[in-house]
C-alpha cells in the first residue's frame, strides 16, 4: 500500500522557491532550500529550518520555530511562541 501511495503522492523535494506574494517579516530567518508558497505570512522573529516546505496560505505568528525538513500543509495557522521539531508534517 505504501508503494502505491508514494506513486501517486511522491515526496516533494524543496528547491528554495519563495513566492513574491508572501509576506515575511525582516526579523525572521528562513533556512536554505526552504520553499514558501503563495500568500504565506511569517511574523516577527520566527525561524524556519533548512529544506522545509511551507505550502500556500500558511500563517505563522511571532516567535515560531519550525525545525529542518518539515512540511507544513496548506492553510495551517501557527499562533505565537510555538516550537516544532525536525522532520514534522502538519496538515490542516
């Protein structure tokens, strides 16, 4: 079953794409190779790890930390002062 799922839903490899339609506060740090989709908002002092995928419509508040190789699905919302470890997948 897992092979069939991977055939239709392969793991996406981050390329470092950043949508010009997203708002990223200048005090936030974005790791290398992280993809940021359309209409994403990232608040003050937030830190996104390396090689993450942040899909369209995600809202990330102030002081949020997301670890390396994480995948945040479309339209997820993270309020302030949240920390997520490495290699997490979060979907709404």
